[in-house]
């Protein structure tokens, strides 16, 4: 098998036993990139020379070492909203087209310190606002399973890169489903960890109370391995949890007998396509077969979660994105006569439509006279969503739903109708509002397009989530690789 | 035009205080920014770089709670930071992390002595926020209105800023000034700020309105900014009161607006910014978690509060037997009160120390616009000088001249006396010779005295002092001259 | 509920976004549509429900008051669109009448 198709776990063992070198590995990945990238367009920025010289250096460093850390020499793709010092970080926006960070995000620093080789920065919806990666200012990414469809979003580049073998794994960020939904649409594994488990320092903010970085990988083991590397307290992030991070690979046991699984009926409603429902039902059958108790349940306030999310996230975004004003960094409109003109022209030309839409939506939700009715009310709904989940987790170990109501849709299909696009996050959004962990794993295919299963756990319940995901994966026939006819 | 005699002035103050912490409010950059080159004390957080996050400075919270305790506020057990959203080029994020409906300190009061009676000035709240960067306007006169463009320095961005808001309880510009002086002294005694108005670490804005006495409704208020000293606060408000009065007497209406005090012209002018209704869209800062202020900690802080100006003033009256007014003025500035007490340790007459500090020293400090710790005069200088008077080395009159030189040069009084040969002539023999000389030179005056003209005696003393260049011990001259003249009779 | 072009103008001013007339009409329609859907939450009686701004069980996260190294001035200004004498340059702040 070609190196680019192997998991990080297998490649780590090969690097450990010196069967391959980091240089060979990054070269293999770049060979693959050369072959498929012009079709997939997963990356915004690839620095081969930098990656190659880093791999060589790592080979030098580990020459005499018996035991190397997991990430050593593994090529990783990083979503372009995670700041990397000296590597242009654009958020897929004209606004930051030439922005060169002077510091590393905590997560970036960690993977660098632990020997990972950053292969490049991946495409995304501008400022992570979108569900298809079509909102990138630099053009869309294409789904490796069917190049006419979207890879999902906003971490579409990160998911497509992994699916297409253009990286061993990747980092994405998830505010309302932005890791899980593209993982689902691209047939890979994506985890949104508990809010606060992974530092947000250096993650360019979309909605601060919802954003979370997480791994996108080929399988559940890699997901656990990568999570091990990036989880943990960061004093630079006030919202970072002080918790002992376990070894998540210890949770990877196939045994799930007696486990209680709840199926929120609100997430299996009309919006979910028949085909997706069928795939999920089959997956539940499989889990039953493994000895789990599967039972339908209700979290009544999930019906309001989407509404609450589309007020809270834009409200926070409207404030988070105010700093893009052309003063200290980023794009600045030319030929302006005063400050006000500079602000409004810079922002008019620097931001795309979806970003403008959400900034305006959030500004409205916070503005005098509307705060209570919109933002205030949405925060109260959030309380109810949290309560619903808390109650459900008294009865169930995990909750399961589809990740996305449909498989990958056609490029351009939902661009004209923002609300339709928003509805593709209907199953993933409640998880962010509640701050709980959830994983998306492949569970089937419809017309050659992958379907994802979402497994949700309680706060800091990553181990249980991974255990269920692993048990399922080990007993599932699998998806194979995307055909990628190039 | 009708004369409105019975008008009532209503003033409320909003005071911003830069806290004396080592690092900034939400990042580790040094907060000691004065004099630093532009943009050298900045980091991703205080520059508002994408992805950066704030972490609050514990000390700044402590300082704010201490201030609240000193101002009789109730300390919130649950407090939160909010974002205040507005665009301005000195704002690194175009929002300020501030506090809104859950400030650290709620309510309170400060008793202020005004013309012999105490007025309780209500404190609305004390909260914590971050300072902004600084703008330098390039173009005519460095003023914003004529500038071609501006430069932004973010060194000040993120310095901890405490905001104290008063109720509209102040009845005159003078009261406002005295209140601010009292507050400043409290903050100095707490050690939470250096309160340097000129360097901007203490900034005061005022809301002012005027209404016919007895009216329940407040008049239209204006907000006055840019008052960089106690003097300019009083001047600006006095000007503004007069302006309001004249408008009202002319039958006009005061326009609600923000006005800028022009220090050199002594007038306030409208800022004339396009007055859009502000909509700050406050919402809870999602990058920060709530503060749950531990009541045990608050009790500890309360117990450990240092002696505050009020208590110190009473102690000065009791222990040093100073009058209320002197004690009040001395304790209205921590460094002055410290100076006084340091002197009192090595010189036994507190009243005389107070006279010198509040007299000569304050006079010169005012003239030169210096703080006591910025002048060359130390407690050692003053004590030495007072001792020289006591042991008769110099006269009071000479002491004043020596003090002037101490103030100018920082030389020790004893050295000045030696260098200039200034010590007092106390030898009776030496003085007798000089007095005899004076009598010989002024025979007509001696005749006058003999005829009973007392004035001639004073004249003769003056002549002796002239001959000795003021160094003669006046009491001794008096004694000897008396004797000599008696002999001549 | 309806978002008028005037509402859009006001919001866009608060958010410092210059919009063309076409943009204004387009966004007013889209925002109206979205808020129509999001307005669902007004249906529920939430008088006794406290708001959640954060799901974290965290309080009192502080830094010790210690100073750390800053950026160099070169780094601080490295992304500046326009700089002069170590400072960021901005156009005149008040519009000329
Ligand atoms: Mg303030
Ligand atoms: Zn800083």
C-alpha cells in the first residue's frame, strides 16, 4: 500500500522502527498532492521546501533515538484559521490574504514541538462561516468522492485532504459542525472535543463560546492518538479546562455490551433524508448486535437550537471580526479620505457576503432594542439545550444521530439560499451549544457518497465516544477509499 | 434677559485610573509604558492580533476590590466582563473589555469636607476595564480636527484601567476638585495608582448641568473632557457653569454634547464629532469566565487596608496637635503626609514642620509645578534647616533665603551656611562694635530717639541688620541697642 | 418581523460595512428570511430561565501579575498596511466638512 494511504498509527510504527524516514514520507505525501491537488484543491498554502527541510531535520534528530513521540515525522494539514508563525494564515479571506502571524497557536506550537511536519494550510469557508467551503475567497474545495459535490465545511479542506491522501491527518475547527459535517461528507473521522479541552489560543475566532479545534483522521485510532497530542490546559486561554488528560487510546476497546445509546428523535426528523436515515438505522442495528441498548429519546429544545445558534454565533462573530479594520494588519482599502471611509471600504472589500451577512445578523441581535428578543432569548434557549443534554446523559452513555441530514450536495446547490445552507448543520449545532464532545465516523454510503454517524457524549466523555466509535468501526465493513478518478 | 440668581449646579464625575500593576490587564506586557518607544510594549493580545485571547490580571482585580472597600462599595460576589463594541483607531480589537451590569464594586460613598461641613458623595460603581492605545495627530497643532493623518501607538493598549463613577452629588466646581483630590489621596494611600494627572494615569471627565434651585428635574447636561489637573478641572467646570447660565438666562437651551477643555484659552469647545447615537452592544465577554469574589478574601483585604486619609488626618490632629485644616491639606496627598511624618520623626515641633511644608515649600512647588518628591528638598534638608533656626545659627529670615537655595540646588542647609558665611552673629562683642558703628553713622536718628521718637529705634535696628547683611541675631541686637541708647541718654 | 433597507443601513453603519443599493436590498431580504426562522425562539416562554453565555464550570481564571517578553517593534509592525516612526498610520479621523 502506498504510504499516503496509511494511518498515522501505522506510519508512526514504521518511523519508529526506521522502516521509513520522515523525508520519504513527506515526499510520498507531496507526490500524492501533485497528482490530485489540482482537482481537490484542499490546500491554500503548501510550502514543500519548508516541510522537506523540516522532515530532514527530524530524521537527523531521531537518528539515534530509540523511542520517538507519536507525531514525529508525520505530515499534518492545518486549517488556515490556526495561526502558524511565519506561514501565511488567511482564514480563506481577502482580509488576511497576506497575513503572516508573528506567533504560533498553542496547538500549532504543540504539534511542532512534538515533531509533526506541517504539510500546508487547508481551505475553508471564510472565517469558518459556512458548511460547504464554497465561501472561501480563494475558490472552493472539491469532494474527493465526487468532484461535483462539496466537501462540507467549514473545515472542507482539512477533511478533503485526509480523504484524498494529501495528508496523514489534519486539524480542523468546529463551531457548529465544521469538523464533523465535512468529515461525514468526505468519509473520514472528525472529532469536536469538549469545549475547553483544547486551547483556542491562536485559533482565529469565529464564535468564542462555541469554537473548538479537533482532529480529522482516517480512523478512530488516529483520532485518539492525535487528540492525545493536542488536548490539555493552556494558561493563555481563560476558557481552557484544568483537567487531567487521559491516554485516549486506552479507550479503544471493542466491547460495548450493555452500553445505553439514546437516539434523539428531533435529530431524525423531516429534514433528514431517507437514505441517511437508512444508513443510521443499519448502524444502530450493528451496535445492537454488539450488545448495546438502543432507545429513542427526546430532547425537546433541540428544535430551537438552530435558531439560538444562528443568533449567538453571529453575535459573537460580529464583535470578533470588528478587529479587521485595516489598521494593524490585513487588507486596507486604498484612496480613502478619512477613518470612517477606510473602515467601511476595507470591510466591504475584505469580507465576502456570508461573513457580511453574519456580521450584520449578529450586530442586529445585539443592538439596542433587539438584544433581549434575540441574543438574550437565544442564551436562555442555550440553557434549555444544556439541560436537555444533561438529563439525557443521566439515562444514556452516548447519543447518536446522523452527522449531516444529507450526503454531500452539489457545488452551487445551496449558495443562493443561506437558510438552506444553515439547515445542513441542524444535527451538529446542538453539540456546540452544550459544549459536549461528538465524533463523526463513516457508517455507509448513498450513491457513492459517504454518510456519517454522529456519536455524542457528555462533557469530557471523549473516552466513551471513542470507545463506541471504535467498536463500530471495527465491525463495519468500511468505506474503502474515494475513487478519485483523476 | 432675566438674571437667574438661584441656580443649582449638578456635577457627576467619571474617573479613569490606570492601576499600578507590573503587567497589563489581560497580557504579560509591562504596564510601565511611560516614555517607551511606540509599539515596543505590545504582544498579540494587546495588539488584538487574530487568535489572541485575554487572561485577567489578578492584581488588578485586587486593586479594584480594595478601592471599592475604601469607597464603602459593596463588593459583588458574582461579577463579569462585557465587551463594549465601537470602532476607533486606538482600539486594538474595536471592542473594549469592560464591565456592564455586573461591576466588581457596586454603590458606595465618599465623605468630602467642603467649607467645614461634610458632604456624602455617592459612588455609583467601580469597575475594571482595559485602556486604549494612543493617537498622535500629524498636522496643524497636533489637534484631531486639523490633522492630515494620525499615528497609533498601542503601548497603552491593555493597561489596567479602573473606572470610578460618582452620583451627580457635587454642587460646585470647587467641590468637584476637592472630591477628586480626596479620591486621589485614597488611591495613593491604597497604593493602587500613581495618580499622575499629567501623564494621564488619573483622568477625569465631568457631567455637568444647571437647574433652578428646587427643580426636581435635572437640566440638560454636557460632558467635559481633557482636564489634566485639579486646577483645570475647576477652571473648566467654572467656565462651563457660566456658559450654561448665560445660555439659560438668554432664554436658550443647553445642547447635550461632549466638550473639550482648552487649557491655554481656558474655554470649553464642542467636539463637533458627528453625534450618532452610540450603541455599544454590550454582551458578556465569551473569552473570559465569570469572577466569583470570595468573601473571605474580601474580608482579608478589608482587614489589611492601609490607613486611609481620613483616619490619618484625625491622627495628625490628635498626635501632632495640628489644626483640622492643616491636617486635611497634609493628608490630601500621600507623599506630602509621608514627608511630614518623616520630618516629625527627627524634629520635635510638628506645627512648625507643617507651617514650612504648607508655606514655603508648597508655594515653591506650586510655582514650579512640581510634586514634593520631584523637588530637591528632602526631609533631611527641612529638618536640618529647622534645627539651624532652633540653635540660633540662622534667623528665620535667613532660613527663608537658605531654603530658596536648598530648593534651587539641593545643597544641605549647613553647607550653604558655611559656603556663604551666613551663620548668625551671636557674639555680643562683635555686635557691640557694629552697633556702635551704626550709632555713629546715624547721629540724627540717635537724637530723635533721645527726643522720645520710638520710630528711630526701629530705624537703627534696620541699619544694624543692613551692616550685618541680616546675619545679626535680632533679639541680641535689640538688647544691646537698648542698652547703648540708655547709656547715651 | 421584517428587516427593512433602513434597518440594514443602520446595522451596516454600526458594523462599518459599505453596501451598495443592490447589497442593501439583497441583505434585507436574506436577513429577514433568516430572522423569520430564528424568530421561532420568541415562541417559548423563557421568563424563568437564566441565560447561558458559557457552558464551562469555570470561574476566577487569573494570571499572576508578572511581566513577560513583548514582541519586537519589528514584529509588532510586520503586518502593518502603513507605518511611520514605529507607529501605525491611519487617515484623518474626523471627516472634513
Ligand atoms: Mg470606561
Ligand atoms: Zn500585551
